């Protein structure tokens, strides 16, 4: 079984990365299969992280006590953000090397905004609990306080480097405040 990440937004809706569900046979959360998968119409595999967002509908309610609100765009460069996901892990000096399908979380600082993306450096000591997304974290949340401000999407590095989610690389997230109107329209 291949694990990826998602964020519950309400009793019946979740959000994930489009590249996680695009072309997938099914998407399952807590043993429940999604009854509807809506990939952003401008998603393009050839544009790293562009509109990399999808909404998942479930018939049975999840019944959680808390669902995050969607960011309105108050986040700014330098803000500490929280990241979570079920990805592979390892030390920042050498990068990921182990998978155990356990949820992990950490922090980063917003570096910049790029169109529909938030870019954060992966850097030791840059935030209280430095974290770099890796395979399996895609679709998970980027929180600014208790608001969902991003969806885990990709990592990047200088040309010629193999990506391992280590110190010096960057990570990108679909920016929720820019995509919020589309998300709310889908959930209606």
C-alpha cells in the first residue's frame, strides 16, 4: 500500500495534492473511499507545484472535533509554519532514507511566494523544529497558526543535485489563500 497525506477540512471534505490523486484508482482516508475527486482544472504535471491541489469528497462524516479554517493570505516571508505528513524521513545532513508510515511534523520559515506556491527553505536551525517534506508527505498540511495556508507539493535544489529533503534544498506548497475561492466553490 502506498501512503500519502491529506488534510480533513470538514466532515465530508479533504484536500490533497493533485499529483497524489491524478490518475489514481481510488483515494482512501480512515478506511473510507472518496466518492468524488476534483483536481484543479489548471493542474499541470509539467509545471512543478502549479495548481497542485485536489478536493476529496466522502459520504460518511469523519466526526472530528476540529477542522482548520482556510488562510486568507495573512502569511508573510519569515513566518514560522508547521508541516505534517506520512513521508520517509532521515537527518537533514544526509536526507531521507527510512519509511515507517508514521505521521511526523515539524516547522519551517516562509521564504517567498511564487504565483500559486509558497516556498520554504529546508534549513537546520531556521525554525524551532526544522522539517523538509519528502515522498509520502505530498498532500499534507502547511499550517500558519491554526489556518491551513498550504498543501505539501514538491522539493527542489540546484541542478545536478539529487533531491533528498536535506539542508540547503527548498520545498514548495500549493498556496491555499490563492486557491481558496476554487476550493470553496467545489465544496458547495
